[in-house]
């Protein structure tokens, strides 16, 4: 039977980052993904904040390759419409900045970009092989994994980077799905949208239908746009909202949106998926395992950034794994430090985002709050973007 010190399940942005960082540290490991890459992932395709910090930390040349990638669109601007009359202009300065603070990249291309850069001398990459079963051995021996092709692997440390439906989270963390801390979104690509905002700006709209719903148009290269729409999973069920019916209605009738779609056509079906913001309500580490990214519920509850937070958690996990291997400690009490490091990194932003989301449920109050503090909020958001993107 094969053995390894570290096995990462999932080669999405969180798992790929963990692997890239372990490789940088000279640590041999195995990466499994049930998909064969390039593979698609339902997403808005927006890349912000932590993505740049992480790429730079792994290798400044990797960040340069990312910036110069012809399929990744650069943007300095986002517009957030609280109502048809009121919007926030998020427009960080372009002066003396090494790169744009917002990128748009199809996940098919971005995730493949990361996987293609995994160094084969440290990462044993096995694509098209899913994890099927996990059995506990003695903590110093690790875990026995059974893969979908029937092969078996023993690992001292298992990194669950297997997304929102993580098997590692369910089996080892004993976590259950949590509708109140999850959003459900649908997304589709469109060609031929008209009157898009200038300068590759994102259009983000809060639309009320008994609850706040988020509508996004993100630009991509090649005249394609990603349109996504959704809200809190528990509340969608409570108010019996069908996202596909609702978005088709918005596209056909909304006064600020319908003109854009007059000559547009959808490329493929609407695709739905969950966005987990349940960090703080999940067990994210334990004997012989750590969870990263969506598996750890790390997506931002307000603006739904899950790629950057997932990548940053991969970086933090890799450092913890390095210490674990040096000290030969694989127990829950040692790995609990990882959870504290995640809380330190994301706690404040997640708390503010949760608060903003709660406030957004009271539409009138939220409108007046934003109207009153528009300038201050815009400046604060720009400060956060600049600090996180260029540090
Ligand atoms: C509609 C929508 C819009 C979004 N928009 C944005 C956005 O604009 N910006 C942003 O930052 N975030 C966005 N998100 C969130 C973002 O997509 C996720 O947070 C991000 O993909 C998390 O990355 P990950 O690597 O943790 O998980 P994933 O990207 O889900 O990767 C998990 C990987 O694990 C593999 N896997 C799963 N189970 C197994 C198994 N048993 N064995 C082996 N492999 C397995 C899968 O094949 C997959 O490759 C959006 C999400 C949705 C649904």
C-alpha cells in the first residue's frame, strides 16, 4: 500500500495553493481530484484581495504570469447599486500600483493555470480519481484512504480542499450542511450584452424580493459576461423563491437591466451551486486533518469572495503542516492552532460582512445608512482593497 505524509483532496484554488506552498517548502505530497483539468466550476469569476497576496508569497513570478495571462481581464472599478437611485463607486486609484485590484477569469482557465504550475518534483498529482472512503488508524500512523479506482493510500495528514460538499468535512469534522450560513447562486455566461459599465467595471445590484438578493454582471475577455444571482439558502426556501424564474423576470422587466439583454444570448444553461460562509460554526481541524476553502466555510458572506479566502487558507494550512512534520505532531490539539490563525486572518472582515448582510435585510434602513455614509463607505472599501491587494 502506498503511503504519503500529506494528501490534499481537491485541486481547486484552495487545494492547489496548499500544494504550491508545500512544494515551495520542499515537502512531498499527493494531490487528488475527482475531475480531470481543465474543469469548470460554477462561479462569478471575480478575483480580488487575497489572490494577489497569495500568488506573490508563493512566487512573485507566478503573480507576474497571472497578471500577463491573456485570458484574465484587469479592472479598477466596481459599482454596487443599493437601489436604482443610489450606488457606491468603488474606484481605487491607478497611480503607482503594480497591477489592477480586480481580475475576471473563467474558473476553467484560472483553476487550470494553478494546476499547471504545480511542481511535479514535489506534488504527485492524480486527476480523475476521487476519494471514496476514510478510515482512522492510530493518530501517529494517520488515515487510510480508499479511492474511487479501488486503490488505497495511507497519509499522516489529510487536507480537505474538496469544496462545499466536502467528504473530509462530513466524515472527520462531523460537520453538517448549514442553510442559514450558506448562499445559493445561479450563474450563466452571456454574449452580446449591451451598455455594460465602462472600464471593465462590475455591476452589482441588491434586489429585494422579501429578502436581499444579489445580482452580478462581471465582464470577461472575448465579449462574454458572467451573470450570477442568489441569496441566503435558508431564506430562499422560506420565501419559496425560484432563482431561475426570478432572474428571467428581472432580465425581461427590470428598468436598469432589461435593455442590456435585448440582443444578448445565454451560452448554456443556468447552473446553481452553494457558497458556504459557515466558518465559526464548523470543525475545521482535528486529529490528522485540516479543512481549507469552501470545505472550511470560508467564503465571504457579503461579497462572496471564496477563491481568495480559500487560497489564503491553503497558505496558512501549508505552514501548519510544515510545523506538524517537523515536530511529528498530528493530533487535534496541535492542529487547533490552525483554526486560531484562520480566525486572526479573516475574523474581522467576516464579522463586518455578516453585519452588513444583516443590515441589508432592512431595505429602508440600509438605503438611508448607505446614503448618509456613501463617501465614508466608499473610502473604507477602497482602503481595504488597496491594503489586501498590494501588501
Ligand atoms: C455562482 C457563484 C458565484 C461565485 N462568485 C465568486 C466570485 O466572483 N469570486 C470568488 O472569489 N468566489 C466566488 N464564488 C465562490 C467560489 O466559487 C468558491 O468559494 C471557490 O471555488 C472555493 O474554492 P475551493 O478550492 O475551496 O473549492 P472548489 O473550487 O469547489 O474545488 C473543490 C475541488 O475538489 C474536488 N473534489 C470534490 N470532492 C472530491 C472527492 N471526493 N475526491 C476528489 N476530489 C474532490 C472537486 O472536483 C473540485 O475540483 C462563487 C460561487 C458561486 C456558486
